[in-house]
């Protein structure tokens, strides 16, 4: 590949604005991609909002997803060599449509926090909200970037990338994955919370329940982005 890989970051609605309903892209993810040799572009739905449901810990924002809208959305995915589903507190139907499209087309996919959740939901999985208070205390911090350990299976794709069975991660989530859907659980926190999902026999298709973009000064966290980009270069 002569040009740099183009990686689409799927935009996340920002619903707390006073006037505007915005879709945002994480600067930290964009910077991590740029610093590791890729070009980042934003991926947004090409249709109008159908409904907004606000809740705790997640809000749900759904867009019109008729055939024309899906074709337009998938056309933006086809511009990219890989896709990242970013984190946030809003779950959108288009994120799950994108996850399934990437699976069907074998497009390299990395899910971060809520992105990991959307990968599970897209393939028939489920999440749990009843542990909100526990998760808020043990798995949610905006300041502690070394919150807990994750035990990584030695037969996982992630282990082959970072060569570590245990890593210390940050954590900014208030719900947990109960059913991973078509994904295989490849890592858990020490309290049993699912932290790592991988899709078997689909190249690079990994979901992490933490935010490596905030701690790329840690070698193993930066390797997640670096190896994602290297995989794309090698398979194009």
C-alpha cells in the first residue's frame, strides 16, 4: 500500500448540547491513528434521526435505516481500510449496522468501550444495567488511568499483539456485557467483568472494554493501534 491507510472513526452523538445535536469524533483516537501512520476520517449516518431515548447509563439515538440510508452509510465505510467504533454514552442503531457490515465484508474492526458493546449487540449479544452502582464505583473513573487489571487469554489475537497475559487498564463504563453474541470472550477483569472480545476467523476484529486512546504512552496500549494499522497494511 503506497498511501497511508484510511481508518474511519464512527461518530458518536453528543446529546448534551444546549442547542445543537452533534456527532463527535474522539481527538484522542484520531491522534493515536495519526501517530501510528494512518489517516483518520469521520463516519456519520447519512439519514435523519428517527428517535432519541435518554436513559441511565446509556441514551439511545436511532436513525432512519431504510435501504437508501444503509447504502449511503456503507458507501462511506467502503472508503476506508479499517473502522473504529468509539466509546461514549449513546448507543446508535447505525453503529451496529456498521459492525455487521464490517463482519460481512471482513473489514478490520476495532471497538473501544461502547464500541465493544455495539459489536456484541450487533451479533445477538446483550448488556446488563442492573449493576450500575457497582460498576460506577469499580469500573468508572475519569481520572484514574490505571484502574484495574485485565487477564488476557494466551490464545487471543490481543495476546499475539502485546505479548502480555495481564495488563493494567483504565475503565470508563457503567454497564457490562452479559452475552457476547457471535464474539468469543478473550479477557476479563479480576472481578469477572468481560473486557475483551474477538471474532474468530475474521482477521482483525477486536473489542476492548477500556480506552487505550487515553493511555497510549503505555507501550501495550499503543500497540493496539500500531498493530491494527500494520495488519491493514499487510492485508491490502
